[in-house]
């Protein structure tokens, strides 16, 4: 339990901000969560959630019910401000830190001496100092002396957010020693993992590195799947056997890399050092080419029919989430719709409806499809057996159907 009775203001109530705000609310902090979307604010104040994440509904209900979490359109005075806003890219994969800028300007009038500001958003190198600290200094705050600023990148895996928020190690990089110490004290009050310290730039690059590492490893698996396809060899069997080596651990090929993190963050490294980031850029390109590879498979199969029913299983960017951001499955389905290769029918068990696509029960899609594309390895699809599919042409991009 938090005995300080500290007030926290979390800016951004998305996939990181809402779990963090509600977790802190249940740990005894008084939390105000701020979002620009009124519908999101109203939903949370009713004790409900707008995203799918295991157990988040229970946590939000409990935090709101206890009075420790209130959602609002505007910031409030607080002891600690946490920025959890998006950091997408724009143009030719250039980082877009405009949400961080806007959020910093928005909290500036509420900040008082003694306050701590933490940037949790995954950020391009230099954002903590050159955006957050610079803006607050320009707004008249004595950064590092009266107002403390640190970067503590979020590292949680969608689908396991609530566990990882507590169990994962954290990296804290303050703009000065005092800022680092204040942020460490805060995280140690609710994190069970270790809290490591460094500079803000190291903390920024360490987070980007984690996601670039995973992207490069997925690209290796994806490239291997192209090689195996060319050779007429099962990539799944190759990986299964190669992974029996004690020092080999190949990840899974798929239809591409989605989500707002791994498909985005490596570009922040590339844009910081374009001439040195050859492998990281190439991995991004390999992963980004995968949807088109899947589309070519569908085009080839569709040639065998007059006007086939094409069943698509899954829209989310990965298994067991409802998040469609940067989803390769959505990219594939949109392109199929454009090309009108056949009648498209779609199942996504984590969504009741979608503004663009009609969502059908997955059994109906399986039964009706001439061509079935398995795009996401949701748990609902894992019981499918090749024997049940009879005449259906199956394109299993996740290797889950025997
Ligand atoms: N994917 C594959 N093959 C694999 C693993 C993943 O194709 O073997 C695909 C997924 O289907 C998905 C994408 O990669 O489209 C990313 O999924 P993910 O589960 O690897 O990662 P995210 O984006 O959900 O979360 C990542 C995590 N980073 C790392 O594991 C290094 C998480 O810890 C970060 O906090 C998160 O990014 C973030 O917010 O940055």
C-alpha cells in the first residue's frame, strides 16, 4: 500500500496509460488519468474499459470503484506526472514526438516545485532532455533543481501487461541524479523487478534496442520462411529441429510484424544513425514485405476458382488481443478487398464489430471458405484441424494447423 498518499496524473489512457493508472489506483495512489477522447474518459469513469487486456476490466472497476482513479479531459495538480502518449512515425519513418510535446505543454501549468515528471512513452534518443525538459524549462520551471524529470520506458507485453507491469525490471534515466533517484523511489514502491539506473539517453536507446532486437530476430524467421517456401521445405520443421540446438532459438515466421512498437521503434534507431543501421533497416524491410508475400499466395490460389469465398481468420496484430494497429492482417484483408479476388468473409473473435469489415463467427468463416487464410494465432483458432477443412485451400501464415 502507498502510505505517502501521493497524487499521480497519467497523461494518455491507452494500452500503457490505463493499465498503469488503474494499477497505481489499486496500490493506494490517488490517480487522475487524462485523455483527449471524451468517450474513453466516460467509459473509464463508469468503471469500464475500451481495450482488451486480460484482467484489466477487474482492475479498472476496482480502482474507479474505490475512488482512487478518475478519468478526466484535463490534467490536475499532482506529485507525479506520467506521460504515456503515442510516439508514432511520420513521412519517411521520421519520429513524430508531437504528442509528447503537446502533453508536456498541457501539464506545464499544473507543475509545482518538488514534482516528478516521468516519460514512459517509447521515445527517440534525446526526447527526455530535448523535448520534455526543454519545454518545462522554457515554461519557467527549474528543471533538475525544483522539478525532476526522468525517462522510464514501458516494457510490457500486450496480453501480459498487468503481470509485466509489476514483475519486469525497469530502466530509469533521469536528466540528473536527483531526478533518477526520485523516479527510482516511485517505481520501487510498486515494481517487484529490479529498477536499473542510467542516463536518459541510455534508457531511451535501451528500450529501442529491445524492440529492434526482436524485430531482427523475427525478420530472420520470416526470411527463412521465404527460403523454405522457395525450396519446398517446411519452415516449421526446420525451425523445430534447429531449435533443438542448445544455443539456437529461432522465433516464428508470420504474415509480418504489427503493433505500435516493434514495427515502429527500430525506425527511431535508423533515423538517429542511418548509415550505421543497415541490418536494423533491412529487418524492417523484410518484415514489411511479408504481407505482400501472403497476398501472392492468395492470388495464386484464387486463380484456381471462378469467384472464391476467401475466409480470413484474425485481424489483430497478434494473438489474443483486439489491437489492430499496424496489423499485417488488416493490411492483407484491405488489399484483398481492393483487388476483389473473391467474396471476403472475416472472423475476429476479439471484436464484436468493425467500421470497415463485417465480422462473422469463426466457425461460419471456416465452413464457408474456399480459401482460408489463417492470419492470427488466436486461441479460438488453435483447435482447427486440417482434416476438418476437406476441400478448402489453407494458407496458414502462423503454422498452427497441423
Ligand atoms: N511476431 C512474429 N513472430 C514471433 C513473435 C512475434 O511474427 O515469433 C509478431 C507478432 O505477431 C506481432 C509482432 O511480431 O505482429 C510483435 O509482437 P510481439 O509479441 O513480439 O511484441 P509486442 O509488439 O506486442 O510488444 C513488444 C515487446 N517487446 C519485446 O518483446 C522486446 C514488449 O515487451 C514491449 O513493451 C512492447 O513491444 C512495446 O510497447 O514496446
